[in-house]
């Protein structure tokens, strides 16, 4: 018989979390070294070889992508919910430090140029994410240090062109394969030998400090985030809202159609650059006359073009055009890194939006009084905090739509999963809900992957906070979709129509919600397969296939629902 609630409890992981939070209660810095043993003891699926004397290359790659590049110079990591918190603890000019971004994790960080990294956190999920990453990075750094400390100095220098033996010797000293060394070279890029030399020269020893762990400071940070949106778009309090949690590019690209207006310039750029892969892809698209691939491709090329010297002028042109069609971009300020965009539906141009958004005349949208609030998807519990705040401040919520990355246990990277059951490790609730999306809403726009609906998702505490036993239990109970935000969003949805806080450790029925609720996940990794974790690469251009397929499903739903609402208002 299929049980509804998976038993995902793990004594090892529970011990790890209790150790982390007991240490962070200290008013002074604590050493990450204290956590190394309990970290290794939880046997994380993301750090399979923590106890091995040889480096776990997948783990250090994963961590390197989720930490700022300056991390090799950092000794102390301090965490706080807002710039005000840092000021209260004597760090008055953090905002004037160097911005320090990671490639694969959105977290606002600042580096003082010497040895301190300040990180703004939105919820305890940031702690559950950051501390294990720092610990794993330190463990792997120190393994490599022991292996490199006695190496001949010339082995740590960049080889002359064509000297492949140097790389083979270095891989042998590090007790890894040449393929693994090549993966590290790709991630560290031009800094590869500089980092190798730093690893050889010293041990890694991080100290961490949580300036304020109170719930009130998290709520204050959320308030600062919302006040920034109100400052930029005051009328949002008076307008019905379609809430979308996705990213900062796909929804806006589809609604503005700006890249499609620049098609000739983008094609000229393709023919000029030395990227035969992109050019051959475009030629193949033209031969097959596939509009879906063509539009997605142009959105991808637009970003590449804007990053070049000759394409920089389109950055401001795009912003100016977006303002004309009712799109307001609102960068986050003062607190955590979650940008927002407000779309005035009455101002979008039905003639220039992506043609896949409507099957017919949608000119009635010009009479809409609603807006889309699109946010860059937050991490873990921040999703709950944000949606609760939006619900509190907005006039009404017409729909909640969530698009995010997830790990899949039964599909492959690029597939789309549509859950109607979500188990949340934060609340320990199992949420049952009517997902407004089915496979038919996504499949027509998905070229490279498969759509799997009627799935069961697990919202985990963190990517490192899983081990083989938990993964086995999850899979045997039929949960195939692993991510971090759906559960917190479901908890917030419960409070949007019930007169009390969400329950704990219950089966919660969300059927009959007075607003739309839709969750779509696209698979970014497959942890149950060896080496198929997020440290093994990214989805690149082909990842845009599932991103735009899910974005199209969300926007088509919103436009259809809003046109129906306008029609019903006319009849009334």
C-alpha cells in the first residue's frame, strides 16, 4: 500500500543540524573544523567521499560553483538578514565592500578585500545551505593540501603549451583521474593554477558567525524587500496580483518579445562570432522551420549578444522597451538577493508578445487591472516568508505559480515534473492539491524532454542534507521530485485561505483553494545516478527548452484566466 508520508528522518542529519545551530548561538566566531566529523558522518549524497583521503571532485566543484570566487582568500564568514543587522554589530560599511557573487547560487555577499565575507540571508534555509557547502569545501581543500604540500614547485606552475604530461603528473599527485582534473580546470578557469598554488601553500580554516538568528529579523528583512517593491511600483497594493516565482528572464522575454524584434541583428551577430555550434544550431532550426526552437534560441542569443561589446547597447534599449509595455524591473536592495518584476497586463502589446502565448485574440487584456508579480525564485523557507508578505500587502491574489529546478529520480535532465503531492521537510506536512497544470499544458512546447505529471515532490531542507537511506525511502514511497520551495509555498497557500497557521506533521488537503495554484519543476540533475549531480555541469542552451516550456504554460494560464475574468466583469 502506498503510504502518503515518507519517513525522511535521519539521526545523522538531525545531529548535524543540531550541532550547527548550537554552535551558531555563540556571540563570537566558531570554527568550521568543529563540524567536519558530523558533516562526514551524515554520509551526504552530495559528498559521498567525504571520509576518503582522495579528493571528492564532484563535491568541490559543486561547492566552488556556489561560493564566490574570493572564497580562496576568505577566513571569516559572517551572516545577517539585512545591512542594518551588520551595522548593529559593528560592520558599518558592508555595502561599500566588493560585491561577491557565486555562479550557481543567488546570495548577496560582500568581500572586504582581505579575509571577511559578509552574506545576507533570507531564512534559515540559507544557513542550511551555506554551512554544509563551506564545510565540504574546507574538507576537500585540506585533502588536496596534504597531497600538494610536498609537490615539486614546478608541478604547480602553468605548463608550456603542448606539455600534457604536466597535467597527468598533477592528476596523479592529487589521486584523481585526468578527466576529473579537466573538470576542475573548467570550473576554476584562468584561476586554476593560482588556486592550486594557494591550496598547496596553506590549509583552509573557515570561521563562521551568525549575527542574529531571530525570526523577527527574517521578517524585518522581508518587510524591507517588500517596501522596495512598493517604492518602485506603489500601485501594486491596489491591484489584483498573479504571483509567479520563476526567474528574471523567461517570463519577461515572452511578454515583451524584444528579442524577436531584434532578430536580424542577432542573426548577424551569430554569423560574425566564432561559435560554430550556435550557428549550426540556428541553421538546423531554419531548415526544420521550428518556431518554438527559433524563439527560444533568439532569447538565448540575446543574452550572449548583450554580454559582448557590440551588443551592450541593447541592454538599455531592452529596458526602455519593457517600460513601454508595462514591465518594471525592481532589483532587490537592503536585504537578500531576490529581484522582482511587475508586469501591468493592460500595457503589454498582444502584437509583439511571443506568438505561442495565445491561440487567438487576446486584445481584451488591454482592459485588465491586474499585474503579474514575478520574483526570482527564493531558496527554501524564504519562499514561505515572501508569499505570506505579498498576501498580506496585496489587494488580492488571483493565482500562485511556481517554476523551479529540481532533482529527478525517475527522469533525466531537461524533463518537466508536475506534482500534485508535496511532502515538506520543514513543516513535515504532506500537501495534497489540485495542480492547475497537466502534461498537456507543457508538452507542446517541450522539444528535448518529457513531461511527467501526477508526480510526488519532496521539499528538502538543503541539497547536502540527504543521504542514501533517505533517498531510498523517498524513491520507494513514490516521491520522484526533489526540490526546496514547493513545500514552503504550500504552507503559505494554506494560510491564505485558512484562519490559522499551517499545521505540523499532518496530511493537509489544499483542494478547493479560492485561487489558482500551479507548480512546475524542470529537472536539473539526477542524484540517484552516479556523478549526475549539480556539480557535473549546467543545462546551458538546452536547459532553456524546459525553462521556456514551463514559462509558456504559466503565462498562457494567466492570460486565459485574466481574459475570462474581464469577460465575466463585462457580463456583470
